[in-house]
C-alpha cells in the first residue's frame, strides 16, 4: 500500500472513516473473547486495538482478524510504562518510571526504550501509551505517584524524553506522551471523577507546558488526553459550573495543545470507560464531542460509538472535514511505524532488557534514613531475618518473593509474616533468634484501590504497641509510594526503591547486605523529611 494518505482517505467510505477513529480494548482470556469480537470488527472496521498481558500469537490472531475487514492495517497499542510489560511472554520489565528518575541515567533509560520497542514490535505491537510525562507535585495523588518520573519538570522532560527517544529510534513503535494537560496536581483519581490541574496560566506554561514542548522536539506519535480539567485555559463548564475534562474541551485540545503548543500528531483519549469523562455527558454525546473538540482516536471505544459518529456526520453535527482530519492524523501515525508499506518489518533484538532493568534498579535504590548506622546489615549464613510484608490485595501476598529468595540463596533463613499484627511479631521474637527485621511495603498505585495510597488498619497493626521496635535492626522499605515516611515518621531506617520488580528486589538485597552501594537520588521531595536531588 504505497498510495499517499490523501488518496487512501478519498477511497474510504463513510463507514471506513468512522471505524478508523475507534480503538477497542481486546481482552484475550480465552478463545471466546476473540470470537465475540469478530462481528464487531466486521461491522465497525476499527483503526486500532489495545491489548495487555498478551502473547505475540494472540496479537497476531487479533491483527489478522481485524485486517480481514479493513482497507488499512490496524494499529496495536499497549501501555509500555514499565517497558515491554504488555507482552506476557517477556520475563523481564523495567522498574517504575520514578526509579528511572532516581537512577538519573539518560543513556540507560534510552536503551530501555529501544529494548521495549524491539520486544513489543517483535510481538506485533506498534504503539506505546508511554512515557508518562505527568509531574508528581501532590504526594497524595493516587494515580501518578511512581508512574511519574519526578516532581521536577526538568527531570521529567530529560528522563521521559530519553525513553521516548529510544522507543522511536528505529521506527518500530510510536510513542505516546500522557496525560495532557497534566495529572499530579489533584489528590483525586480521574478514574473516579474529573480531576483538576489548578495551576495558573503562567505556572502551567513553565511546568507542564515546558515538559510538553520538550517532548514535541522528539516528535512523539501521539498525545493521550486525560480526564483532567485546566480551568486557567478553559471556558467550557457543565450545567453545574464544573470545568469539563480535557477529553471534551476544545479550549485544551484545539486551542492549547494544537494551537499554542503546536502539536500536529494524533490525539488519543484516555480510556473512555473512566468516570472522569463517562459521567459528564450522555454516552451518545461522548464520542461526538471528543471529535468535535479536536480529538482523533477514541480509546476503549464501544461498538455503539460507530453509530453515534456516523449519524453525527450524516446530520452535520460532525463535519466531514473534521472526521477526515482525525483519520489523516491516525494514518500518519500508522505511517511512522511502517503500516502503510507492503513490506513486513524485520525486527532484530539487540538490547538485553534484563541487563538494562538490573542496571536501572541497582542505580535507583535510595537510603533515605539510617539514623543508627545499621546499614549494611551484618548478616551471615545461618542467620534468621523476619520479613513483614504490607500490601492491599490478597493477590499481592507474594509480591516480595524475590527478597526472600535472594536472602535464602545466600544461606540466610527467613520467617515471613504477611500483613502481621503486633502479636504475630511478638510471637516470632519469642520463638526465634532474629538478626534483623525487614518491613517491606508494597502499597502502590498499580493496585488501583482508588482514592488513596494511605496505610490502613491492616497495614499499621504491625507497629501496634511498638513491639516491633524491641529489635534494634528494623529496616522499612517502600517499594512503591516514596512518601511513606510521612505516615511512619518514627522509622529510623527507611529505604525507597520506587519499584517492586524482580530486579528492584534483588538490588535492594544487595544494598542491604553491602554488596553494592546505594546510588539512587531523590527524584521527588517530601517537605520536612527529604529534598529532591535531581
């Protein structure tokens, strides 16, 4: 298919044009999932699909099925915030983005982006909804947290830019910066309601605006617009006087993103299933208003959107020029990854994702406090360590298995308590000669509990009555939320890893035992506790 984009558009029927702006989420839990989508693909001819935790074979099955019914190849997207994490067969992923900020090594992060593109494209994925370029200004924001690089615009631009550069370096994947106009200010969750970026015009231009301008120098394939309002730049409100999310705002998508910032690529919505947009307008208006406000592709589309858009074009609510403009930008996105060529893209894996992940992890561990100079721990073969794991969900109970495995591999015995009470800890002290206590906290935004990342009763019972501090060597490690010291200011030894990947857990053990030096830098500040170092 070597025709120009304009010729392709002119050949398309109205139905084909309407289909191009749809991007379905396609789960692949069993064969029945694919079968039920065939009729949807046949009728609506989507331009894109989103897939997560899938194999290359599954991606190929979906791609081949969609392409049976479309005149232009479908583009397959995924959230590659942690490297090739959407690919089920990939044994290794990258640490969280805040660990990239703590690592502070542009060259290494760029290699991570390149490795991600190679693995994802080898498995049939073309489009990345990453990097996250939000700025984590609010420690209580439950959405960004360790998904963000830093609370510094300069650090976000530098490190996220390095990942984007690597990701797009070989033309294998298109990158996608998110979540415009910028999450990280509010303490609410845009999955639950429209959150607010409350900065003034000048403040926004010098922070989030600066980050996006720097990203645009690298020509990202897309920008994902979030269900976040930015009142300083908006005029649109609902009938209750509440500012609309960016996904429904012409002031933000057309005037600010396209106009003032000059972005000429594809604008994709965040998932339209989220309450931050779906509760704001009736379902039949949502896709129409997104397109009329300047958006191009609807993420997590419903089949009914096809009819709403088509009817809106037929009755003049959406102009044919606006629809073609959206399709034009989607086709340009596809062109950047070779989908409009007849040739198969050859992919050679030249980067070692495990090695890159290990290096990032080992350079990102940060010892925030060691007031009694107990680190590194003086442990030897045959010693016993008490592990106390704190987490939200039952399925996370094995989150710290690599910490335990690494200690055991060195001949160090472990007693592992999961969500322990103070009485559980007291009993272990009575029955064992414990050489050290490691409290491992896995409370993380990835668990999607919603409105807060704060410790609850189940997590705090480990510290009840202070029994745990009968031992002189207690180390608290937060594997995600870097602000936990705010909630447990009594801890005398505190470590941030910013991630709980296998490599991050192994790196922590090496640091605690003195096998490697802790080289991480604080990518964020916590007032009264620690300052940002990058």
